[in-house]
C-alpha cells in the first residue's frame, strides 16, 4: 500500500533553503495541503528567527488547529477593521519562534485585501527585523499576483499555477511524486503460446535479419566519421535561425542587427585556441552566496539567434541572458534564465516553464553558472530603463537586487572563468570594461 505524501515535511525541507527571504506566499488549490506546506516552511525557519504564518483561505485547518485561544480575529479583521497584528498572532508551543495568524471572523474579500498597499509596508517591516512572513493563499484568488508582487516570491503547491503570476516570482514548488503506475499493477503470468511459422513467415524473418545487419553496418560507418559539432553533453543544437524574421521583432531594428553581425564577425576573427586572458574574479568572498543555479533553455549558432530567443521569451523568463561557449571548436550561444542559490528553486522554474509551454516537455536543464560580468550598479528605479538601453545594443543584461536596495546589472552567466573569457573581448569591443563577479542577489 502506498504511503501518503507528507506535505508538511516537504514544506520543512524547502523551508530550510529559504533563509534569504523575508516574505513569501504559499499558493495552492487545497487549503489542507497548502496549509501544511506553509506550516512546514514556518517550522523550518522558526528555529533561527521569528516566523508568522498567515491564513488567507477562508480557513486552512493545519493553520487553524495551531490556534489555542477562542479569539476569532485574524488577517481579515486586521486589514478591514484595523485589529493589530500583535493581537491576531498566536504563538505555537514548542516550535521555536513560530506564530500563526488565522483568516479571521469572515471570509477574505480578495478583491479588496490582496491588492492592499499595506502588504508592501508589512513586508518591509519583516525585512527590517530579519523575520519571515509566510502567507497561505488559494491559487484561484483574484489579484493573487498583486500579493506576490508585494513579497519576495511564491511557493507553488501541487500543479496549479495562477495564470497571471509572473514566472520570475516563483521561488519554489512542492509537488507530490507521481506513482509509477506500471509498478503498482499486478503482474499476471501468461503461458507462452507455441507458434508454427509458415514458409512465407520464415522467408520474411530471414530478410528482416539481413536488413537489420545492413542498417547496423551503415550506423557504424556514420558513427566513425568525424562530425562538425559534437552534441553529447550539450543541449540539442538548433538550425541556423532566420535572421530576416529578427528584423521585425520589437526592439531589434536594422541598426542593432548590423551591430550584432559586426560583433559576430569580430568573434569569428579570434582564432580558436588563441591565448585569451582569463579575467580575475572581483568578489571572491561572495562565492558561498552566489546565485549559481539557472535554467538552460536552448542553444543558437549565432548571437542574433540568441537575441531572437530572448526577445521571444524575455518577459516570461527572469534574469534572461546568453553566454558564448565553444563546442568542437565552434562558437555557440546558450540561452539561460534564472539566478538561484539553491538547485531546488531552479528545478521549480524549469517545471513552470514546461507547464506554460515556454520550454517543451523533456527539454531544458538546470545548470550551475556562478559567474557573470558586472556592467554597473544602479538604483532599483533605474533598472527598467537601463535594461532597455542595453537590449537596444544587443547586450544580454539582467538585474539582481542587492541587500542594500541597489541593483547589479550583469551580462552573461558562465560555468568557469575560462568560459567567461570568451565574452570579455566582446564587451571590450562594445566599450565596456569587463568585471567578472560571482552572481549574487535576488531576481527582479
């Protein structure tokens, strides 16, 4: 008999990796499983800091059962009638610094509560004191994306993904492992049936054997011939993209394509195997906190092809960029997205991208890319304009928010410093002094 999935234990395991966050929304369709994951996340962090788990379902039993008083007030009363948070927060015994906040005296009015600007102030307060706010909310709630936007991100429970929720705001997921149906089926022994072959069948079988041997010989002959690009260990290599289509893509005009072609020509003039100086790492002390994990989407054989891929999926892909790599002596460009400290968050992003058909099922992979080039440090308000300006010049720049409120503008994502050196010359040609750093910070 199959054991029931432990949602709270799964939430606890995920919660142990969320030390950098101060406010998250746990989203699901079932108030029981969602509440258990939220409580698990809270218990994992409550041994290290103060944690408040709030119920935004009409009532989530796993959260409600931790309330040991008769006071019915909760989050709804706080937002609608001004009841203080200290009054609705109830300490959980023998759970470190864990507190729970029930939904309240009436069901939440999501249209009024979730877009409330007070969530931004509340999140800032938790961040200021280093505490954690965990909110359990239904995936179908109107304006759920507004609530998530006021926090550090969302954890998805089960298979539901809110339609308007940006992929960039998903920081993790908890799903029940699918049972192997074949393993659960009862095997039935079937006695072999003796079959006598006719003369025609024996002739056909003999011909099939000869055909198989011929095909095997051809396959061996092809396998021993040299090939121009070796794909083993890499994402499947697509055909050369139609650059005439790229001319009509918004933000990628004729002038920028000409510049891209010039840069491609510049790269082609650098002989493969030529000595290129390996850039030094500017922030070696940040290696332990590097946002090293990302999702590899595809690979293009020209820079224009990689830019086209970013134009098609950039709005749905956080921290989107591309990086040049050498495969069998040829230069290719890997398109990647995401910047996570832990692998589980990158796995969650890949699952969401596949569910939304941004990545085909079975395609894509989680990769470790700890390095990037720091272009400049700007204020958070300046990020949209700066990203647009760099995109006009064909530079794959993205932003990561820093602890002091500023933003790092980064280009590329690289597995090694040697790989980064392939892009250093291109940045110099664009008038940018390359500064190699460990990627760190949270995605916008």
